[in-house]
C-alpha cells in the first residue's frame, strides 16, 4: 500500500501569463523538491485521464460547461474574471485535474493505494456551481466528493480545506448536503469575501485574523474541527490542500511554517485512521512562494506516505 501521486505534463500547459502567481513553475518546484529529497521514489506516480462530461455534470450544470467551452480561445487568453484566464490548453488541464480526483477516489476506495495526492492545476475550490473565479474552473474536490457518494455509495464524506482563501465554490456546491461535512480555516476578512457567515449546518468555518501565530492557529483548528469530525465519522476524507497560509507566501498575511502543515496532516491522518480506514485524497489548491510551497507539500506527503 502506497501514496499515489497524480501528475501530468499537460498541467503545465495552462499558463495565465508571466506575472500570474498561479504559474506552471508551482508544479515544477514541487516535483524538483521531491526529487531532491528522494520522496518521489516512494510514491506511486499516476498519469490521470480527463474527467468525462458526466463526471463534471455531477457538480456543474451543462449550461456552465457549455459556456466555458465557448469561451476557450484558439489562441491568446480570455479572462473569465479579473484574476482568471483561459488559453487554448486550459480546459484540457482542468479536465485532467478533475479526472485525477475521480481516479484518486476510485484507487483509494478499491484499496489499490492507501491515500493520494493530486498535484494538479488549475486549482478548484473557488469554482462555484455555475461560476469560475479565483484561478478555478471546475471544483475538483466537490467532484471527488460526489464520485465517492454516488459511485462508491458512501454515506459520509468530509472535506477539509486549509487554503488561506476560503473555498467559496465548495461551500456553494456542498452547503446543505448532510452527507458532507466541510471544515475550513482561512484568513478573514480576505478574498473571496463571501460564504463566511450564516452557512448551512454542515459547514464549519474557522476565520483567522491576519498575523495569527502558529500556536493560536493550531488551537483554533483543533477546537473548531475535531469534535465535529469525530461526531460525523467520515468514511473518506478529502483535502483542499492550499499552502498559501505560509509566512513567506506573497498572497496572504498568516504566519504558518512548514511544520504547521506537517501538524495539520498528522491531525487529519489521525481522524482518517479512527474513522475512514486511513482513506484520504488530497488535492493541491494554493501556494505561491515556490520554495515554501515545495517544502510544505513535501512535509504533507511525508506524513501521508508514513501511513500503512
């Protein structure tokens, strides 16, 4: 039993411009660092296939999918919002990212691997049911959740989102679905400035003020998440793994260190061991300081890889 690592060269072909923080270099930095540490040799590398139309339709309506198809340019870039651009290879990469999440669920649920990390881009947790934003087009983690619930007939799936930006898209899609418990931590007030208050009972938000210390962050997460997760008893845990709360990240104002991501992963692994038969699928969201991102992903994977 191993940790699956989903990667594809075509993730790198989506390029929103030389100054854009969500760049192909993010994945290159991660893969290079894993090679330097030797962790890459312990992972089960998987080359994903594109999500099918029916798999995307588990989360997004046909009208929205058709709109994206029409907007994709044959050359140059088209912006779907001020931060989010499409180019000729964008939807191919996005379908691969969504497909990797579907395959990861299938491999973990069939016990081919213990857990999985989807090292993909574009990310997904800002994509609402009918709206692309925040660098995201398809909501990868929501697609994974629906695959687990509908195809594998699970009754309880947890989504844990520790990206520094609140996963508004995931909340928009899963809010009110009692089969899913979503626990998230994020800087507040901060982008996307929505989906924080008056949420459905299955959404556990932990808003964090700028300049919060690691110690305070850990305490707030533990106090806010653990009782709900243990009461819920998830059969599978999905992670929206954003590493942009790191103190070096240029896109936010929190002060987490690489070791805090190791701690977060250990916390989640403990819940999965207790309730989920160790089943975890983690998918990359944010993280824009290349060295901090690579180190944090490596720490995250070291913990996942230690589960037997």
